[in-house]
C-alpha cells in the first residue's frame, strides 16, 4: 500500500511540476517529493522489519515474534502523514491559481476556476 500511495502522489507532483512554471512552486513540489519518498521508505522498512526474524512477517511456519506496539503504530500512525501530504499537495497550487485567475479573468471566472479545482479536491 505505501508504494501505491507514494507513486500516485509522485505522479500528481510530476503533473503539477510540469503544469506550473513558477520556480518557487517547483521548489515546493520537489520538497513534497522528497518528503513523500522519505516517508515511503520509512513505512516500507517498518513493514519489513516489524517482525523478528524478518521471515516471520510473511511465513506462518517460521517461529518468531512481531511487536504489537509497532503494529499499532504501523496501522494507525502511518496513514496520518499520508493524509496530511494529500491535503498539502491539493492546497499547494491554490495561491498560483488565484493569482493567475486574478490577473487575467473577471471575478466570476476566478471563483469558477477555484471552484472547479475545489471539486477536484473533493
């Protein structure tokens, strides 16, 4: 699952990076990408090394133990940063959209562009 989340977020960040030419926004997108890659790596490593020996995570015949405290963290605490990064990625382009809509279009079009993007967020 973390790999699925990470690749989906990274593909969205790649799209945002190619759409917006603003240098500051591209830096923000790169920072988001680094955070997502680091969090993905942490969750994958946690999933691999949650049990001792590692083979007991996948093989029911091997003798070993899995930490229940770590399992709770993995299944309850790990999704929170994924959700936070979802909202951060979705909210990040709003100032650029507001600025671009503000300079070229009427107030109705400006609100329309933001409403359309807001529907995409939902």
